[in-house]
């Protein structure tokens, strides 16, 4: 899944009512907007808008049965978003581990060399001026 697809999935899941609707759709049987509207505290029109958002994110799909449209859940986007989040978590873990190692032993800083030592900083993190030797 692309980054934009994962973000669309996460955005669709960011609303508690959409999550509740998704929970109702995930029961295994197909449901209609009318059936969903009967169990959530919003209007049928609002349910329709939320269902459209979930459908655009690929989390549910609908099929027409006579005059009704019945919806069911698709787990693939959630799995793909989970993989995307796991990759971001691994990246952050690596960065935080490097930071922890540096904080434990700043002498091992790979950006510091003999030829180019870091300039001293004051207590606020600003650079200290070089001493003027005359």
C-alpha cells in the first residue's frame, strides 16, 4: 500500500463513529445503511457520508441487492496500514536507539572527528564565540 493509501485508511479510522460503523460491518454478514442508522446515534444521511468515507478508503465494499446496497468489510487496507505503521515504528526505534547510545557515551559520536571537533555551546545551546587570541 502506498503512503497515501495508508493515510486514507488511518484518517477513515480516526472518527469514533466510523470505527463503530466498521465494527457493525465486520460481523460477517452484509448490512445496509438503514440497518447501520438504526444502531448509531446519527441520521441516515450522516451514516451514508461515513460509509462513503470508509468505502473510499477501501475498508468496506458495497454491492447492490435489488433497491438496497449491502456493505461488508475488507481487511486488506487495515493490514497494509499496519505494515506501513510498523515500518515507521522500526525507523523510529533505530533513531531512538542511536540517540540512547549517544547519550550514554557522547564521546562515540560518529559526527565528531579530530580534524573538526564540535564547537562549544552555552547553556542554551547557542555557540560560544571563539576566544580572540592576540
